[in-house]
C-alpha cells in the first residue's frame, strides 16, 4: 500500500511542531509528530482500520484518531493519501473541485 502526505497534511504537521515550540514544549511536539507518523505507517498493512469520517459518510474518506488529533485520509484501491492532521474537535471541510 502506497502512502503519501498531501501538502496540507505536511503543513499541519509543521504547524503542530511550531505550536509546541511556541509553548516552550518542543519535545512534546516532536513526540506527537513521531507518534502520528508511526500511526500512519499502520495503514500500510491495515488501510481500513480508520473509521469513516462522520462529516461525509463516504467509504473512501477515513480517519484515525490519535488524541488530540484526527488523521484524515483518502483510501483508494492501492494507495492512501493523508489529507489533514487536525485537532479532533475541528470539523472537516473539503474544498469543492
């Protein structure tokens, strides 16, 4: 299973690191990022482990919960694209294409 991170997901991860640096907790930020990336790697062998995102109820839009974050991904037949890594209380809104 091929896993890619979208630009928005990469930006989200950078934002997490920057937030914790501003809070004088850079080690906490790096720990969260490392744990999130490790959680994403589990999708290689278990791509359907995430629940369907409630805001969309679409089979191919799934998420893993890694408190306090949501790892939102698009599930395709042979690939996964991580699209957002957000605080779990945020509602997801995808741009219209």
